[in-house]
């Protein structure tokens, strides 16, 4: 059975990662939570989640999961560890006595409860009392209309964490934060805040010099080895990353020389690219770097299936750098003036390569759980589409291993 899984980050007010909302489908013909009654058994959902490893996709953070009325009444959430999930109550679920009773049962066992896409009505008072979090979709209920609503029920919300969903701009993030929201879900973090034309910092210039050295047509492994050995931070990260669970090594690697031998030149170049990008702007959310790494790894793996002018290593580079505007708050054209990359990679980053534009659109749609995208439906039996869930999980593991190895 095909299992399509995606996660959407949820941030705190200081743009730290709080957790993820989990989305999944059992196939491209079948979207959760709208799976039919026969498929939506406790066993199917349990096996679905545990087949890919709940902790693998959550990385130790809490996951918000939607449950239908039927699944709530079957007490399906009890199959999951309470420390790992937050039960999301869909907006079309009415506060019937049996629903209230089952929510009380979840609450008594230590589960956290969130009301999803909430629109206030007095009939929900008992559900509000039982929940820990309320999610407001600001595409459906704009922030400007929410102020009076929040003020009118502020006494009922004292114990509630407010989550603002579909936050797509930094302006919306700041407005929601000022209104008292504590958690934020959306892709505002992956966009530049203010396009800047100021010069780069000394640290950013040093990182770009390293990047340019590695990007030379024929860098020698000895030259790269010296660069790594002369940078304590990179040396440490290389050793911790290569000894992480992602590589599944039976014996540890203890020296820079052995780590470089194990990786080889192409993998070493990719490692340095990732380190440089992750150090480019410490003020940015770590999730933005994770986002870039996931895109890079998925692009690289897709290159093994697609007929393209790019090598897998080149598509890794394009995917990794595709979010540099948001990382540096500069235009891509200005960034590329400072980096030594081939013309075809620059063209792809500037949106001039049709193949990469299509691939980037496909991967972005997958990451955001937009599986109704026309490409998924038209090509659902293609090898590329069928491989995307596996590619995505591998990319998550690689990115999480790298970012926890610091």
C-alpha cells in the first residue's frame, strides 16, 4: 500500500520549532481524514504510522493529527503515545454527548486536544473547556475579524494556547503575535523578510569563500581536507554527522581522514555545502535550513529517475540553494554574483530552467501535502511519483540527523 506522508512545521513566537502537523494518504486515490469506513480501522491507521516510524517523522517533537468523528468514537488516538501526538478535532465535529465523553476519556489519560479550523459558537463551550489548543485558519477567518471574537471569549481562553494557521507572510506573523497567538503554522518562514542590498557580514564572506573553493571544477580531496581540518566547527560536525543513525555504521569513525575516505569527494562537497548554508544566517529559523536540506536530498534522488541535463549532485546543489533568498534576505541575482556556480545551476536558481521549475513545484506540493496537484493525479502510476514517499522519508532522516549532530 502506498503511504504518502508530509509534515508541516509549527513555530513558537520566537520562530523556534514547536512541532509538526502530520498529513497522510493511504494512496493517491484516498485522502485522510476522508477515508472510507472500511479502510479507516484502528489497525490500518496504526500500521500506517508505525510502518514509517512516528518518531522518525516527528524528530522528538509533538505531532498534531486530525481524527474524524468515527475514529474518535473508536478511540483510535489511544493507539498512539500521548507524549507524541496532539489530537486535532475537525471543525465539522459537533459537541454531542458521546464526543464530549470520549474527549474526557482522552484528557484523563494525559492526551492534549486541539480544536481545528475553529469558528466560535457558544455550543462549543464544553469542548473549549476540554481542549488545550485552538487553531484559527486565517485564510477562512482573517486576523482583522478575529480581534473582537477573541476579546469576547477571553475568559474561556485563559487556559488555551492559540495557534494561527495559514500564516504565509511575515506581516501576518507579526500581527498574529501582537494579538496573543503563541503558535504559528504556515510557510512565512521560507520567504525573505526584507530584501536587503547591504553587504555581507565577515562570517558570510568567509563561508562563501569556502563554498567557492568547493565549487571549483576540479577541487582536490586534499584541498578540501585541509579546509575541514582548519575549521574546528566543521570537523566536529563532520564526525558527529557521519556517526549518526542515518549512516547505520556498526563501528564509529574517529578521524577526519577516515570520515573523508568514507564519504568520498562528491558526498564531501555536499556536506560542506550544507554546513555553509546552515551557518549563513544564525538568526533564521533552523527549520528553514532543514527545509532546504529536504529539498536538496529529494532533488538529488529524483535525478536518478528523471532524464535531465543535471547530475544528481548538481540537483542537490540547486535544491539546497533554492531557499537562499529567504536565508540571506537578498535577491537570488545578487546572491549568485557572489558564488562560483555553473551557468546551468545559476539559470535553474533564477527560474530559467523549465525542468527544475516543474520538479521544484512537484516536491514543494508533496512537502505541503498538496496531493491533489494535477501532476500527482496525472502521473500517479509513474515511478517518480511512487518513489516520492520513500525519497521524502530519507530526506527527513538525513536533515534531522545533520541538524541534531551539532
